[in-house]
C-alpha cells in the first residue's frame, strides 16, 4: 500500500507514517536513504562520497555497552578489509561531545566517525527508520542495502565472499 501524507493532519499520524516509510525504505534490497554527515574532523560526507565502495554504517553511542563490546572485533575486520573496497562509518547518537570523543579514543576507532549531537532525533537515525542501537547497514557499491543488523561474524562472512580472505 502506498503511504500518503496528503490527508493526514494529525501530528501522530504523520509521525507514524514517516516512521513506516523510513522502515520500508531501509529494508534489504532497497536503495539506502540519502544522507549528509560531518565527521569528527569536520569533513563532510554524503552517501555519494562512498559510491563505488561497499559501505558499512554502524549506529552506536558511547553509553551503549553492546555497541562498544563489538568495536574490537569490528576493528579487526576493518584492518583486514579496509583497503579492499569497503568503507566503515560510525554514526553516534550521543548528545555529549566529550563522551563521544572519549569513547572513540578509548576504543581506538580508526574509521570515519560522525555525530550531530542530536541523539535519536538525528536525521540520519530517523531516515534509516531506527529506534534503538546497536544497528548497522551494509550497502553495496551502488548504495543498495545488502545486509542489516548483522553480527560481526555475519559481516566477516559477507566480506570474505565479496573480497576474499
């Protein structure tokens, strides 16, 4: 069923329809939502910045223990596959810049890190239809979602299939 906001005047109806639309558009097989982010060094990126490479978007926060527990394993994969055609981007939903920066340093995260300090009200968080973290998306070279909310072990299997190793 197509979703239409034309006849919806109620705030809650509009919000729910927006969430459902984002969820529908962030399924495996769909083209990933357009996004614009700024990393910790103030460098700007859009989804087009990563065309021609696989892209692993990892949604996390400094206070999220399950997110932080995955970081050492992700770092191992990053070291193994970073030069083979995949880019990693951490999208934090932190609202405290110091906590976010401290977590990046403590976990020694070498990949791109972005955060707009708006928490779960971040546009990219909403555009990907997210409610909680950890969450992740793997996009192919054309920006199509090929995997969603994979474990590190599942991600490694996908990377081995696509890049060898």
